[in-house]
């Protein structure tokens, strides 16, 4: 099986590299050609047009920024003509509504569509320890199970197309809310002159503890948000997706709308391209 990989950014690059390490025949495309150089050096075929990759492959993996990018790269006139007979596996973060609409467009073009968003960041992608969530038919899941296992050891079939996209957004909402809650508590105890070690000592022994708190603590205390695994602007994008979808199913989104305001403040403070733990800087600023 020859795999086309479209989108080799922060997450796409290490994921594509995992396929090359497994000796999967790979053809890659990225809108910024320079980002393909590590894959080319590792033995991948690289192309300058997406339709060239789609046409040459049996299976097409998408790791693109958003639905607009997917339509541009996959479903433009020339690319959509190459989709017929291909399996399209969408692994980025988009909304359930968008995923189902893209499925319908792919099927209309003569292809088949599977969604398989992942939870985890660059270290997990490099190690092949991502959590892969699949929205597909049982037969499709089984057919591509070994491919999914290159990215994570236990791919989960969630349900039909749309369900895995919804699960991913629900989890990303938790990332934002959990990080904001920890950042606020950390800022609060600091303002009262309490040793951070005391906070962490109690927290680690309690049911409140989550490993992400320790992962983000040093960044927050040092104010070092460079070299992100997940930039603030990307988390903001996912939260906007979540709020829109949650409203359509009648949920109260007041809590996450508050977190969104803090993310927006972090972006205004020039942390858009920095790690999302920069939410701490926005909270410390005291601005509303």
C-alpha cells in the first residue's frame, strides 16, 4: 500500500516519519515545500501539487489545519478528480459537522472517507504513542487498523463518521479548561505568598491531580512558552469549533467561553505561536 501524506506541520511531520520508519511507501505534500525536506531525506517521495500525491497513492492521510485547507488541498477541481477509488483518512481536528460534509464530498467524488483524529502532541507522535480515535464503519476500521497502529498502540473505534471528531473536540475543551483552572489556582496561591511546592505537594496527593499540571508547571513559572507542542492559536481554533458545535446541541457553554477570553488575551499578548500554557501569563496580567 502506498500512502499519501498531506500536511507535514508540527504533528504531520513526526507522524509521517513513523510511517517511513515502518518502511511504508510514502508520498508527501505540504503547502510549504521546505517542510518536506526531512521526509525527502528519509526516503519519501515529495510532490509540489496535492493531486500528484493523491493520484499516486492508494490511501491518503490528511493532517491539515482546518476544513478550509482540506477543501483546498483535497477537493479542488484537479485534486477531487484524483479521489475516485482512494481511501481518505482525515486525522486533523475539525468539527463533526465538517467531517460529515467532507465525507459526503469524498463519496460523491468516488472515494471513501474515514476520520481518525489523534490525542497527544509531538513527543507522543514521535514515539508512536498517540491515542487514535476512529469514526468509520467496522470493516473500514479493521482494514486500516495496522496503519493506525503506527501512530498509536490501541486505536479506538468510536462510532460512525462525526463521533471521533466530537470526542476529540470534547477532549480539547478539557485541555483548555483544565489548564486555565490550574493557571488560575497557581496565580492565586502565588499572590498570597504561598510556596508553589506546598500547592503541588497537596495537589499531587489529591484526586484533583492531573499529570498535565506538572508538564506545564515549569513553563508557567519560567514564563518560557517557546518551542510549543501545541500553539495557543491552535487551541483557540479548537475551542471555537467546540463552542459552535456545543451550542448546536443545546449545551451551556458559559464556562468555556470564559476560558476562550483568556486564550484571546494570551494571543493579544503575542503568544499565538507559543505554547498554550501561556494562558498563565494572561491570567497573571489581571486584564479581563
